[in-house]
C-alpha cells in the first residue's frame, strides 16, 4: 500500500521559446550615462551579429511561472529520502547557501589584490587544514572542480612522483567494483588499466592482487568502503603490498561518509585521495553540479600539487605561491570552486569534530537498519558487514519477471527517488541503497515498506510493476528513440 | 535461426564467405543480449583489420559492445544504411543488417571459427 | 546535532531491530589499526548565528564596496534577483543528476532550454549540458578535436586566457598531445596568422585554439583563422570568456567547436568559482562531445519528454574508452545562466552588450591603448600598473590587471574592463587617476615613433 504519496495536479508548461512573443521583456537596464557607441563603427559591420534567432522574449511573470512550474516536476531531497548509492544525497543545510552569498565572498574577483582577499584565502586555508585532519593526510589542494577532476589531479600527482624517481610506470590496477570514472581517469593520465577481480565476498583478493603487483604498476585505485559498502578488511595489507613494490595507492573518496571521524585513509596507508564535497560535505547537487573534488596527499606528493599554493607570511598575511618548480600545473583557472568550499566549511563548522562522527554513525546505522528490514525479501549477494550503504540483487525478482530497473520505477509511485540501479557491476541487477544520516526512522520505515510492498506486487501482478510509474505526470520515457535520432535543441516547428 | 553456411565467433560475430570477400555481422543472440540498438560505429572503407581485432562497436542505450573481426583483411564496403536505421540490427542481424565486407587476406582463418551447430551449442540452444 | 533527525529512543529502537547494544558495534569489524581512537581535532559544532558571523567577518576582510575594473575572464555583471529566487528552489537545488527521467523533467527541460540557447548564441548545432568551467572546456575541446581528426598536435594562440592555456598543458601532458603557442600581432593584439600558418604547415595539427574577444579584449577574425585551420585539415576551437559579448558580436559560426565560460551570465565571481563551461559543436561531431546531453523524446502516453541521451560516450558505461572522465557538471550554475538569458532575452542581451561596449569605449577615450583594433568591453593600456592601481585604491576602486605577470613583453601594460556596472563617476575617476600617474611608456613610444 502506498502511504507516502497522493497524486496532485501539476501545471503544464511549454518551452520558453514557445511562449515568447516579440517585444516582451523581463528586464530594464539603467539609462546609459555615457554616450552610446555605434557598434558597427566600433567593431566593424562584419563583427556585429543579426538578432539572436529564436532567443526568448518573455516577461518577468512568465519567467518565474515557467521555472516554478518546471521545478514541481522534479523530485528532491527536500521532498524526501533520495537513496542513491554512492551519491550521498543528504540534507543540504540552507545556512550554507546564505553564507556562500556573503557579499565580500560572493563578489570577490579572483584577481583582486591579495591584500583585499585575505578573508577568502583564510577560508581556503582553514578548509585545507580541516580536510587534512579528517583524512589523516599531510596536504590538500582545493583546486579540482569535482570528483573525477580530483581523480585526474591525484593520478597526475602519482605519476609526477614516480617520474621524479625515474620511472612513471605503465599500469594502474582497478578493482572491478570501481566507479567508471577511475578507468576513464587512468586513460587521461596515460596509464593502461588492469582490472582486478573481487573475491566471492566482495573484497579485493590479496592473492589475485599480489599476482598483478609488479614493478610496472604505478598504483592501485581503490574505493574504501568499496562500492558494495564494505570496508576492505585487508586494507593495510593491500597498501603494504603496493608500497613494497614502490607503487602508490589512490583512494576514491566517494564513500567517505562512512569513515569521517571513525577512520582515516592516511592512517591505513593511502597516499593520495579525493573527497567529493558535494557528497560527504553536503554541498547541494543542484541537478548534477557544481561539486568540488579536493585532493589530499601524503608529504611525498606535496611538491607536485597544482599551482598556486597558499603561503602565510610571518605577519600572518596570506599570499599565493606560483613558484613551485615540481608542480603538475594547474587543473583549472583560479583557485577552485570557492563558493562550494564555503558551503563545505560551514557544514563542518556546524557539526564540529564530534558532530561529524555522530553523522557517520547515524549514516551507518541507517544503512544497516534498512538492510535488516529488507534482507528477508531481497537477495544480498555479499553479506560482509555494511557501512553506509547496502547492495541487494534482483535475482529473486527476476524469476518473477521484474528487474531492478522496474522496481526502481515503481518506487517512484511510492513517493521515493529510486536507489542506484545496476551498479556496481559485480552485483547482477544491483539495488544500491544509501540512505545517509539525515533520514529519520519514519522515512526509513516508509521506504522499507514500499520496497517490501513492491516485492509482493511482483508476485501478485508483475505487469503493474513493469509499467510503472503510474502516478507521475510523465510515464516511462523512450530512451531508445532519444538515442537513435538525437534531438538536443528546440527548433521552430516550421524548421523542424 | 543460425545459417549453416556462416561461421561464428565466441564473441558472437558471424562471417559469410563468397569468393575472396567475407561479410561480417553480429548474431541474433548478440542483438538480443544488447537490447534496442541505437548506434553502430563502423570502420572506413580501406581500413585493414585483423582477426580478433576491433572492427567497430554497437551501442544500446546503456551499453557499448566492441565488434571483433572474425577474419583479417581490407574493408571493401560498409553497411552505411545502418547509420540511419540501427534498429535493423535488432530485426535482421543475419541479413540486411550486415556490418562490413572484407577482402580476405588469410582465407584459412575461417577454419578456426565455429560452425552453426557448434555456435548453437555454445550459446546453449 | 541539528541535522540528524532522530531521537535517542528512535536510535535505541533501531539498534534493537539490529540486535545491537550501541552504534559503535557497527564499526567493530574495522581492523584495529585503521580506527581513529581520538576525537577529530575540529572545534565543537557552532550555531547558525556564529557561522553567519564567521563568514561575514571573512567577507569584511575582502574588498567591500569597491568599484572594479577587473575582467580577465571574470566579469562584474548585475545578477537579476530572479536568478537566486529560482535556483534556491529545493526542487532544483537538492536534486541529483536527472537519471530518473520521470521525476526529473524539471531539470531536464531547463537543460534542454540551456542547450538550445547555447546553440542560438554560438551559431553551433549542438551543445552539451555544461562543463566545469571555461578553462577545462578548452582542453576537453582540444581532446575532442584529436578524436575527430585522428591527429594529435594542438596550436593555441597566446591571446587565449593564460590560465586556460596552463590548464590545457596540464591536461595534455600525458595524452600524447603536444601543445604549442602561436603569437599575436604586436600592433593589433590579434592572432598572428603568419605564425599560425608557419606552424600549422608542419602538419598533424588536430586543433587550432583561439579566443574572441581575446584575453586583451580584442575581437578576432574567426573566419580567416577557420579557413587557415581547415585548409590544413585541423579543427578550429573558438573559446570565449565574456559571454555577454555574444549579445552583439557575430557568432563564431565558422568554428568547429566553441568552448566557453558562462560566468558573465549571472554567476557571481565568488573568488574563482563555481562557474559553468560549455562546449558546442557541429551536429556531425555530437558523438565526440564530452559531458552530459539532454535529448527530446516521448513518454508511453505520447507526451513530449526529455532524458539524458548518448550516454554511451560517458565514463560510467565506456569506462577507460570514454570521451572524458567528466561526471559532475554544473547544472545549477547552468540554470543560473539559463534564467539570466530568459530575463534579458533577445533585446535585453543586445542592449546589455551595447552598454558594455559604450562604457568601455568611453573609458578608452584619451587612454594610451597598447593595441589598435576592435574591442568589446576590455582593452589594454600603457601605464605604470602598480602606481595606477595604488592611486585607484585610494578612491575605493580596484584597477585593472597588470599584464607583466603573464606576458613579460607587456610589462607596463594593464588590462582594463568596464561593464554596465561601471558608473560614469568611476570611469571619470579612473581617467583622472591614469592621467595623474602619467603614462611614461606612452611618452617614450611617441618619442620613438617621432624618431622613426
């Protein structure tokens, strides 16, 4: 039975281009207080464009209605549990939005004089220190714009260190449970990828790994806890093994929400890692970004960090240091996604050290609670203790004709965003569930009820599940048609 | 279902030889596993390919599969109709949805491939 | 902790279901040597009020209430109130990447509109759903050109933003993609086509990268650069950092790939980010585009619907063979730009661009311009940059960017930007200070000119 939702009316809304009409305006500029300039004279006639064909022409009222109506077609954390495994969709505190818009911060130009940027630089430095403490690493760069960008930075750093020792080596080892960004990153760094098969308990198999660790191996990219949400029981043996051959260990920090305040990668042998501030540190996902992907490193990698680095003078003034002869170079312009950094620091300040630890404990409690409630109804292919997420398989439901993707669509009718579907790849038909710590018992119970109810529906009336969702304004969309004949922009109907 | 005069690979490609030219495609089993095919990436005419090497790829909405060539040789023709109608690969993979034609450089290679009967056994039919 | 919605008794109930005494038991399987057996050295949690105070204090240590003539890739434009009103809606702010199309039509529709407006502005056929920023869009565009052409050399103009060029080099270093600079013409500050021709003739060039308006503010001749690139089988990548210029300047239609930065579209400078980048291109190259793309389709009832499409290009499917490792994009920031474009619209964007043009040209009058040629809202002057900026600061004005840092040959030159936000009083003050500081370089150059 559906307890969480009841259908309500949503507004239809055409595309902005379809409600445009010549001459409608949503703006007014101040009167120009200098002489107007003839564009064709100043720029040359050939450099001046005709009007922008098809560009919107709408009033302010239409703008707000348009986007407000569209917004109601979205699901969001603000509406309820968003249990996407590996994505850490937790509550986004609004205070973070407020402080990111503090005038002196939001309007700071990256090239304004350092003397007039001390506040922004201080924030950057404080966050670097806190992330180093949380990860147990020695130095942090905040420059990377997102997780995958951090991975690229981190692997470049590894390569630079190995190169400085005389040999960048050839291969990166990547467990078969890894995120797709890991092998894609390895390629961008000029490394070949060797996949490492997980053992039947979902862990990296030490014996298998040992066979692959040679003098040609630059390092291992590991996710801990892994994408099935288990803590690698042999993590220190794994890192020791790599180090014994002069290789390094990179950690994908996507699952750091399971560790903050409880265990530190720096303490279990990780050399370099990234954090996803938009996961662990709660900066809003915003429909796909922005994020920030700071990289934390051990001392040996520090000389290679992207330029510029912060430097504090004896008078306690901050400056940017561009003179870093061993740097891998910039990975983006300026200093990083500063506005995201502000939000993450506000999040850490709100929690404090003890609060961060409590958040981790609740995140793990929530995942284990859901696992316990759902275990009687769904296959759990790996039964090692769960950390912040649990991963089931659809094998039982497939026999009745429903797959993980079908159950996910049916969950929508029950008022929830689906879990992560079909990932990690080592679990056939995966249901990857990460509730995060910002869910109460009531929401978790409703979610478990919903999935259990769907499992029963599959036994009684599988067709109903296969055609879900039934209650959304948009039913299942034809992704095949979209991919066969891509239409990726609007065109006036006469042209189309 | 699986023409007797074709030869098959473990990666689910087929080749049909007529004189010096082999026609390559993917099997019905392969298209079924892939689901709705949305895009086919083929080599250029004139490209040299080798047995077991990649000759292109086929894509469904959420998967990409490389196509491994059953034979070695030079590409003499590609099925350009598939660019606009990739769905043909789902409808007629052993017929008008062939992928490339290759001028064989080592005709004996086909001896290493499976017969229709072997292939049917291989896929458990 | 106020973000944890559970009472102690609820935790107890949950632990009872699990048959555990305490939450710590859930961590007991961690190997002893991996556990952190001390509290994190981070101060206790703070109240909202204290957090607001902290950041306000930091903000006050930054420039407050200054007028600014800085541009150089980050522009001081007005942000319509509508922008934050809309992006603050939880349905946009707190949703994930729209993989589940049925409950993400809001985000998907806005991205489709964004892609459309990007095409309309740039004159390209297709655009992606955004990149991290302009500086990473440029190397991604170059990598795309490498995939399209099967060649690997990249030639980049020295008039492309110097930090973008640094990022390009970082990305390129391990991909077997040699990057070389080509110069600019001393008198005009525009790309040196002769140097480009000399270098491109050596062959195997995948991409020629230029920027317009370029880093010096000068408008480049896209068509001639495109003809030259195409003659040698290379693609032309046109970068832009000042999106408002597209309201007035002819779109770079002759380019093969356009890679730009949208910060000018209602995205606060925010000390360097987050911003949003964009790559737009010709239809035939769509399968080589990196990043997410939204496409139109129908649902089972036949209603128009949108979904992420062509995902097989991306890392989560193609893994080590993906077009890029990019995953996160800048959806919320792209939404800011989309709302901005909706508010200004066809007439407004042009009028805004015209105001920028007027302000910058007013400021440029009687200045010693380093380069002669068409410019939009930025230009380079000869002055004593440090002395001028010091003088301006006395009037609560942040001056321009001294160029010696990036271009040793332009020591004694300053890049100055005037947007619609520059008031006439500030413009006049700037001129007065520039006069007061004097322009010794100008005098020297004049003398040299007289002798010649």
